[in-house]
């Protein structure tokens, strides 16, 4: 489960060390289009390896709002 602490740690990490939010639960929800494990879109998942630190942090900033309570 995604937590505020995980997001905070990722946002505070240096650009070269921002972790992937992947938790190895790779299933895309057909209604939302988000992975039910990490809450990213398929495009975000596919672009992660080439994303800049700023782009990765932007994704992290959105994740909690996507994650159901």
C-alpha cells in the first residue's frame, strides 16, 4: 500500500536516486487505467527508465490522489 512516507522519501531523494513506485503487483484497472500496485499509467510505467528526476517526482506527487482510500 502506498503511504505518505513513501511519497515523501521519493520526493526528497536526489534526482539520480528516485525509486520506482513499483511493488510487483502489475495489474491495470480497466476503469481508471492505473496499475493497482503502483498507481501509474502504462505510459508512466513505460517512460520511467528515460524520465528525468523532475518527471519522476511529478509522477510520485500524483500517486496518493490516485490511490483509493
